[in-house]
C-alpha cells in the first residue's frame, strides 16, 4: 500500500526481455528513498512492482506482460525518469490517500496550462472509469496523489503546485502524454457494496413488502 506521495525520482537504466515479460533496471538516489531489499514493493509511476535484485543505488523488477499491456511501463526507454515511492510502513504519515499500486487504466493529458504559480492539467480518462471520479475526490496520476478540481464527462482537471511539479515527472507532461490512472479505492469498494447490497428503500419496495397500500 502507498500514499501517493512520491519520495524520489528514478531513471531507467535498462530493460531486458524475459520471455514475454520485461525486467526493468532503475537507478535512484539513496538519499531520497531507502535501498529496497529483494521482495520489497515499490511503486514505479504508480505501478506496484517487486524488487528482485537490489544495489545501493539501483534495483531490478520484473514486469509481467499483463502489466505492460495495461500501464505505460511498456513505453519506458533507457533514460526515462520515473516516480518512485516505497511501500508504507506502520507509523508512516498518510499525507496523500490510499493508493494500491494497481493501475486501473491509461489516461491521456489533453492540456497543460499555467494557473498562477501552479499548472492545471486536463486529463482524459479511459472508458469505464469516469463514474469513479468526483470533484474534490482523490485520484492517482503516475502514482501522484491529486485532488480533482473539476469533472466533465471523461475529462477531469487537477492543479499541480510548484513543489509537486518539481519533484515528480509531471514537469515533463505535454499534451498527448499518457499516464497511469488509479481511481480512489474507496470508490471501488462503495460500488461493490452498493451493487451487492440490499435493494433500494423506495416506494415500490415498501409496496412489495406490505408497508403501504396500492393507493399511495
């Protein structure tokens, strides 16, 4: 589990094809994030990966064909910068929101516009995700916890303050850039609960169960 607060920037050092999967080698600054151990979870642009080999300033992680198909990791090349966040530990501050590292889909940046000292992003969601996104709700974009400012159809706006822009890959975004999207996990669970819960309490329900008469 993660918080969506990026702890450091990494750089792709290499990629190795492994029978349909890919092994990523990522360099990082050990002053920004602790050196992971084999088996540790780390979010790379919002995608939860498992470190398989670790050095003092780099680690390797295997990326499955399924993950490559549903995230932007397949588009990474040597030299690409990535957002990094180690998994939360008991007692860590929860400054963002609950982020699982399980990407729901790939969105597309439609607009990058100045907004005073900040930057406003307009992003288009993939099909089927719009109903999970609400104004003033939370969303993770490339693993960055953001607050939704506006929603219109499949598009939503977020504001990026200077600090967030400076310490994440968001500074590289341009129109057409693709990003990993993870909707708020609370919205996912609410949908499941409402879909599997008891029928809605309405007039028809009351009539069916004898709590009112047919004339009302």
